[in-house]
C-alpha cells in the first residue's frame, strides 16, 4: 500500500488503472454515492462529494500506458 502524496506519473497510472476493464475501480465510500474516485497528487477524490482517500495498492501505480495498450491488443484471460 502507498499513501499520498503521489507523483504526477503515479496519478496518471492510478487513473489509467481505474479505467481498466478487468478490475473493479475504487469508488466513493459515502452512503449512496458510489462514484469512481479520481486520483490527484494529494490523494483520491470523489467527483460528486467531499469523500477522499489517501491510499492505493502499490501495483496500481505501475499500470503504465504501455501495459494498458498491451492488454487492449490481447485478451489477458485467454493466455498466450
């Protein structure tokens, strides 16, 4: 687990991971909201309310554009 603040590169990778179709994104913890959180250098923020979260799983910060593109050209559930 890593705690905010995050670098610009980590924020880009976290937001890319949030949109990855094979995972469930972090969502707002306020009752009834449930919106997907958006990463910022100071942590996650809900776009609809004041909910924040200051941590992420470290592997999420390693989800680079290259890895995302690789998964989009091959179904990872099908293997090699």
